[in-house]
C-alpha cells in the first residue's frame, strides 16, 4: 500500500490531498540457487485528484539483491572437483541476497504523465 505523503498544491490550490492512496505495480524475482539475487521493482500507476479524476503517474523504485553467483559456482565446482566429489556441488544451492524495501520508504521522482484540468471543490 502507498499513499501521497504531502498535499500537491498548484497555483495555491490543493489538487491531490495528503494520504490519498496510490495504485502500484510490482515486478519481483526471488533469490535463487547458484547465487542468483532477488529483484524488486515497484512502479506508481495512479492516484486520485480532489475532483475524483484518476491521475496517471510514472516512476518508482527498483532494487537488486547482492549477486553471489561467483561464490556459489566457485565453491561448488572447485570443491566438487577437488575435495568433496559429491558434496561440493551442494554449494551450487547458495542463494543470492533477498531484496528488502522497508515500510515508510518515500519514492522520489514520481511524475504525472499527462495534462489534467482539475475542478477545485
């Protein structure tokens, strides 16, 4: 869930009120074996103006976890071929880092996509 953090004021008139919900889109990928990192993208789709109009938005946040692919392959193959012929390949199960975006994160750089005529109530 997301919401507008401050009133949006244009020409001295409030056109979007603080606390108005923002519709988001998400695209995610879980951290996987062989060191592949997690990924999370959150995009802002729309919000609502004081006159009930839907306002389309663009922007959001994108974050990757730490990739551990080199470590997983290096340990898995290296140890698998030398010391632990079967057990070394279990290192290939090492996962990359998960992505964490904490509550209260503010997204900057979100913009309005189109021009709107908003009726002030």
